[in-house]
C-alpha cells in the first residue's frame, strides 16, 4: 500500500515504555506517512523510546484518552493527513491488521472501520470480562437506537480526516470512542466492523481495565457518554 493517501497512525500512550517501541517497529513499512505518538503525561521513557523507534512524538501533559486522541488528530491535520488510524500503545492492536482495516475505507465501501476484539481471531483472555460487559452494553444501546450491528467499541479504528472533523468531537475522556461511534451512526456513516487479531498487552498494566476502580470508572464514562449522545436525534454532517 502506497503512502499517497497521506495516512497518519495515531497512538495515544501513557507510561508504555516497554511496549511502544516494539509496536512502532511492527508497523509495515510504507503503510503510513506519519506515525504519531501522543505522550499523555507519561512519567517513564515512553516519549524517548517512541522517538528512538522513529515516531513523531507530540506531548499532551493534560491527561485524558480523548484529549490525547484529539491532540494527535490536530497534529495529523496540520501535517495534511487525509486518513487517520487510531491504535493503542500497549501492543494489543496488531499492526498486521492494518491493511485489512484500511481496505474498506480506501475502496470507498466504508466511512468508519472498527476493529472488533470479540471474535475468534482475538487472543484468548485478551479482553477482561468487565470490559466485555461494558462493550456489550454500549454496543447494544447504539444498535437499538440506530439499527447498527456493532459488537465492540474498541479503539482500533480508521476514518478519513474530513469525516472525523465533521463529527465535532468533544469528549476528552475514555468516552471518546463511544462518542465517535454514536455520532457516526447519527450521521449515517457507513460503519464496518472487522475482526482483528487482538492480543493481551505485551507488558505493563492497563490504565483502564487493570484494576476494579479503573474498570468501573471507564464503564461509567462509556455508558454515560452513550446515554448522553443517543438521546439526540439523527443528524447529517
């Protein structure tokens, strides 16, 4: 796949010094013009390791998953990226899935492509039970409201910059992926969900599902975000 599509891979990261380097090096050569790591206030060597691996590092010291995603997107737009890919920095998203994820968008058959972690291709026990429950609740709420057929609200996704800009994102927390899905459904975007080879994190601990408090906080944020945006009417952007 050529770089003519001006594609940027955006990787929000918080204290991922053990995983960020190997992840960047796994990305197939020639797929992305820019690999942008958004260092979201790390206290370890995440930024230094990412730079050494060849990534462009953007600092966002004010923590928040959505804030990191938005900061990376702003940088991608500044550089002229036409397509953006979001991947997690813990190594759980497999860069080998990039081509299959990009194909529907580039061919024009989809406006937003989501990587589904709840398929047979995912590594066993890669998604904690509490995360599976939260995903099920949120995806079913969206399906009921907008007649979509979602099974997951994972963060590995591909979208054109112009389409993401049109969604006018606001969530600066872990509710960002949910807001994107709901707004895309409201706007009649063609959302395609594809199975991915989701993996257990390679090292370190999850900032969301690594403990009960973090899991509950993330679940509440996702559900409240879904409830807030699904009460709005269908709009066209």
